[in-house]
C-alpha cells in the first residue's frame, strides 16, 4: 500500500549539504590531490579541552543534566544572554525575552510557526539560506525572493514593493549565509522602520555575529526601547564554541511571542539539551579570549580568500565574510553541473548557487558558495592553485 505524502513536503527540495555529499560516493581522490571540502559551514574540530572537561564534569556529577528542563531553557543561560547581549548592543534585553532552542534552525522554525501559516508570505533576500526556504516550503508558506544589489546587500525600498496583505515577516541573515555580506547598521535600521510601519516582523539571524569583521555593535536596533514590537533575533552557539553536535541556539523576542514559541518547543523537543546549555553557559562565562582568537583566525582566512580571488580575474567575488565567499564563476556550465565537475576535476566540494536561489534563476547558475572556515592558510593556497589550473 502506498501511503499519501504531504504535498508541501514533496515540493520541498532535499537537504543540499546531504545531496552534495552524495556526489562523493564512489569517488577515489588521487593521493596528491585529496578532497578539499568547502561545502558546509560548521566547525569540524571539537570544542576546546576546557569546555569538553566542563561538559564531562556536568555529565558525571550534575544529575539534572540528564533530566527534562524548562521548555524555554535554563534560567541561568537565558539571564547570561540577556546581560551580555544588553551590554554588546547597548540595549535593554530581559531574561524573559530570551529562549533557548535546539540550534538556530529550530529557533527559526519555532518563530516562523508563530508568525506564518499556509498561503502566508515571507520575504527572503537572495541568495538565501536554504534551510529557511525549506521550512517555509514545508509549511506551505510562500517565499518571496528579494534580489540584492552590490555586495549582496538588500534594500528596504525594494522589499517595500514586495509587501502584500499576506506578508508576515522579512528575514535577514547578517553576517550573511551564503553571501558573507555584513549588513550596514543603516540597512538594518531601514528594514526595522519598514517592518514596523507595515506591521510585520523583522527577523535577523546573527548566527555568525562572533566573526563580524567590524568592532563594536553591528547595529543599534536593541537601543530602541520598543524593539520587541518588531524585532526577533536568532543566534547559534554552534560556531563560536564548536557545539554543533549539542544543538544550542537562542531566540530574543517579546515575552508574549515566546509564550507562543513555548507551545512549539514543548511539542517538538520538550526542552533543549541540558549538557549543551551547560556548555554554552560555561563558554559564555569563560571563553571570551578564546572566541576572540578564533575570530581573528577566521578574519585571516577571509583576507586570504579575498586576496586569492585577485589572482583569478575571470572569477568575481560577490561577497566574503564570516565563514563564506560567494562567487560568480566564468564558465558556460551551470553551477549545479560545475560543482559536480569540480569534485572530479579538482577534488573540491562546493555548493552551487542553484541551491541558494529560486528555481531557474540565471544568477544561481553562475554562482558558487565557498565555506572556508575549515581550511587553513595552506588549504586556501591549494584551493586557489586548483582553480587556477582547472580545465573542464
């Protein structure tokens, strides 16, 4: 018997990173040209030893670490985020305006579940983060693409023309995945004004805030005493503390919005991982200098990527920041075919722009995303050497 499949699920594209990994099946790479994997933006190294020891101590001696906890997260972690974020952004964030989730993807799905249902609309700048698009598709929510301009920066004026009576939110990611762009504070202010004036939510995913090349607060939105009427902030502990497998994220929003989020989280996961939350809290309280050094290393790799593309005049660097370089390739071959060819021809695993753009997008066919956080200076040098000698 063939059971029915939810049409919205059937219409959702498969996970891009998993699809790309399947391109490696059966491929044998030459000993002198091992695979360079720049497909996924997640740390491959474990957390620092001191953090792993803190996790081990909690696992051995903290009985509560193995039990259900509060649905919206550990009070101590929520309070720490409120305090540190208030200082970092120069605003006023309260503990009851913070919730902990199983990673930032769950933060997005939880918030979006409170905002939009079938036939509603959400505006996403292109290129977009594919998991955002996937969730909207699964829920029958229409994704409205917002084309970006120079430097992959979206414009609020362009977004205004896309808003209808079905629009529920605008979603921004800064520093951007996949484009690497760091949105200027003025851009975010413009979007905040637009969203508030039209009675919709502004969601800003700041997963990569710890690797912003700018010093100081990246925006002033939290200094607005009424920020919670419009702004929703998302964050992930996966990148800063290498806690990808522990799945710890956060939402900062109004207390009334989080009361609705609690319904979603209780149904889906009951509570976030206790050990992951304990690790995130310990990291926030003890690893400031270590995170700062990690940021400098990522910024060094960013500089190496920018400089490397100067020696590839036929390629165009569209954006570069945080973990990402987003590029335009010079070949007639569409990017989804080119990405597969790069596995065979250059032992490079990249993701094609077709995974970050609407179906049929001409831009997507010319673009590739490079996630460079897991390749050091030697690896970056080898990466560019292979592109310089590429023959298709």
